[in-house]
C-alpha cells in the first residue's frame, strides 16, 4: 500500500520535471533522499535524460530550503505551545525539539549548518531557530549551504545508479556515516570556538 502511494507520487514528480522535484521536497511526504535520488534517475539516460544535473540540484536546493523555511515559520509564528500540540503530525518528538532548542540557545546560529547532516535533528533544528527569532537571512544562508552538498550527493548517486536508483539506501549508507562524522567533528570545533570566544569576552 505504502509502496504504491510512493510510486504514484514519484510518477507525479516525473510528470512535473524540475518542479516535481521541488514540490516533492517542499511537501516531504517522501523522504528527501528518495526524491533526490529519483531526480538523479531522471537525469540519467535510463530515466530519459530530460533533466540536467545542474537543474535538478538547483530545484532540489530550492525545494529543500522551502521545506525548512516552513518549519522555521512554524516555530517563529506558532511558538512552542503549537509545536508541542501538533508536532507529532510532523513526526517531531518533544525530546528532539528540546535538544535542538538547547543547541541553538547555547551555541548560536552555526548549529543550523552542522545539524543538517544529522538524521532526525536536521529537520527539527529549523523550529527552535524560528522560536529564537533567528534572522531570515542567517537561517537561509546556513540552510542553503548545507542543502546544496546534500542535494548534489543524492542526485549524483541516483544518476549513477540509473534503473537501480531504488537501492539508494544501500549505496548511500557507506557515505552517510562519513558525512555525519565530518559534521560532528566540525560541530565540535564550532562549539569549542564559541566557548573560547565567550571566555575571552568574559
């Protein structure tokens, strides 16, 4: 049943081309990795080759950014009470909101970038950024800088896999761990930098 729904949505995305990739990521009924990999498949010869790699990356980045912007607005204009009441419908647990809110309040705006590469947290972090009234420009800058390599990675893998694009989880697995490790290392370096700067100021 679920497989059939996903298949129908992917065919819908295919019919809209670039706009389908963007909308698929904005709504995010299907995980972004699958939408981007399918976009890569549409770029490949096996998928018809009607889309360009650059175009898929651009529209994938726009769609992914808007998806996070919606969550940011939800936090900024809805506040914590709304999120605690309706967050479950967005598959966001209170403990994830608590964790990401602590990170943003304690370590500042740079957390937005590094958190994008950590599963689950990468979506939840947009909400406390909104609650904290982070400026739109800062939020968009860090979000876009993180989404671009994420989009390139999955679109490229989908393109190379061609007809086997559905194996994206299996093929991407060995690369996701280094992604996360690098993000954690950079995140730790950023946290140490923030702490050191605070000590200097004191």
